[in-house]
């Protein structure tokens, strides 16, 4: 390659290409032919909050995903450093960094999937609601930019409290006239990952072979693991059910306390977020039977949002599944979850409407 070609190639990494050169398929997804030689076109993914505690490992893991062709890393600080660092990884995704509000729209234009870990983390003694006042404003601002620049993108929200931030994003999209309930998902995958791990420990199984549906929401008692529906089928004592349910519900607090002021669950959250983002990308690609739990617009209960199993497809969510048969303990847990969840959802809706 002659020097001019090399310079052109390097500058292509640093400056986004002309977005008019994209190919758009029938589902409204942007496919870009900008992979390493021999690679097939993949998806364009943006991470908003890419320099944070979750954002950095999330960005690294997304750079490793062969389904990603372009990875945009946005943050209000430190985005250039994280971008430089991750761009040296020898995987085919092209990485570009975007710093601060003036570059937000550029970061989002033409994206297929937007993952949002932006915001402040929990500290010891903080509830997820304590985070609300800061993170609610951040999610609203980012959602307004998504509505403007990539209204057809699938959006994965990690920023806590998810039980309120997903309704905030929905209200922003409704105001903009771009709301598509199939495209907006709160990431509750960490609850599932924890449930799989803790059940595997109790039953002496490989966690990769365990599947625990976790429904409801993504905070405290709103997290409802359906231990009666575990695969492979397991029978638990009442004591085990209570221990596992409590530990799954308080998994975030366990990490916050163990880190003793040095942060919250960032590494396991990044792992779970990438697992869920990968499922979304496989769905967009057209893979069959991609089923995961997520907090979504729902008719499963009387609440407007609820986490349950969803089937992912080319348009985002193809189907939202019902809860299936619950035992008495789970039915009681469901009532507690709904009561708490109702207030959190309302808080998010009111925040945008006020």
C-alpha cells in the first residue's frame, strides 16, 4: 500500500465516512461495507457513555464481536483515549470516538444499535432511585438525539434506574413521533446472568447450561426470578428459593458493598450488556429463536412496561412472551414487584411530561 493510501485509510478511521454512501436494506437497517478484507458487512453500533466504568469493558467486548462493523464511542470526557486504546485491537470493527454534546449527533447518525451505559454509578448507601435525579436528565438528552439522528435504531438502556429510564426514553420518543415499542429495551440481562450463576452454584451445574427466566423490573423486589421455570428442571427447598431470590435481587448491592466506595457492578454488567447486544444483533441478522429477558413496553401485566422473555428479530422485538405458570411464592413476589414498579414507571413518565 502506498503512503497516500495508508494516510487515507487512517483518516477514514478518524473521520466518519460520508453517510450517503450507506446501503439500506428493507428493514431500515444500515449495512456498511467497511470490514477487514474478507469480512462480511456487519452492523453499526454506538455506545453512549463509552469511557465510564461499564462503558470501557463494554466497548472492548463489542470491538471483539464479529457482527460489529463500525463502533462509535461517545462520552462527555475521555472518549479519545478510550477510542485510541480500543482501536489498536486486531479485530475488524472500525472504531471512532466522539467527545461531548457537539459531537453527539455525528456519533448517532446511521446507527443500527445504540447501547446506553451513560450516567453515574451507585455508591454504598445509594438506592437506584437516588441515581434518578442525575441519570434521568442524561437519558432524556441522549434519547432526544437518538430520535433525531437514528430513530430506527434498536436502543438498549443500561443507565439506572432502568425501571424509570426506559419510560423516560419512551416518552421522549413519543414526543418526537418516533416511538417504536419493538426497538426500545431495558437491559435486565445481569439479573439473568446472576440467577444462572447462583442457581448453578447451589445445584452444582455448569452455569452455561442453566437458564433462569427473570421477570418484573431491574431493582430490588421488582427483580423476580422464576425458579419454578429453571432449565434444566431443578427442585429447590423453600430455604433455597428464599436464599436464591434474595441474592439475585440484591446482587447489585453485594458488589457495591464489596467494592466499598470504589464503584458498582461494571465488569459483570458489561459482560451481560454485550451478551444482550449480541442477541439483538443476531436477531437483526435474521437468526431464529433468539429469546432473552428484557424490560420492554408490555401487555403481560396491567403495567405499561415489564421485563419478561422476548423473541428478538429483524425489527427488534418480534414477540413478548407471557409469564407462564407461577407458583404461590412467585405470585406473591409478582404482586410486590408490580406495586414497586408502578411508582418507578410513573416517576419516569412524569419526569418528561412535567
